[in-house]
C-alpha cells in the first residue's frame, strides 16, 4: 500500500498520524465504489487521496473528520 506508506513517512507525531490514517480510511470508503476495478486507477486514486490528506494536514488541522472532508473537497468529491 504505497499511499499509506506515504502517510506513514510524514513528519507528524503519533496522534496526528493516527488522525491521518483514520481520515484516509474513511475517505477511501467513500471513494472506492466510484474508482472501479482497474488496479492502476485504484492506485492512482489512493495516491491522490494520500497527497490531498497531507496537503490538508499542512494547515494544522488535526481532526480526522475535518481532514477527510477537506481532502475529499480537494479531490472534487464533496
């Protein structure tokens, strides 16, 4: 899982990393059904999601639900 590896390598404390992973998992549940079955499409979407989550985290947002919602908006999904 390259996307989660990307999140895990971020320079944040354990609580923030936990929020990032939670936000990713929750957002992925929303995105996955519309992503299709093509492995390349799934991989690309997961990487875009991870990058969107990291982008939101740079704004010092620490709540997983808020991170999720902002990341989905960045991806044009909410």
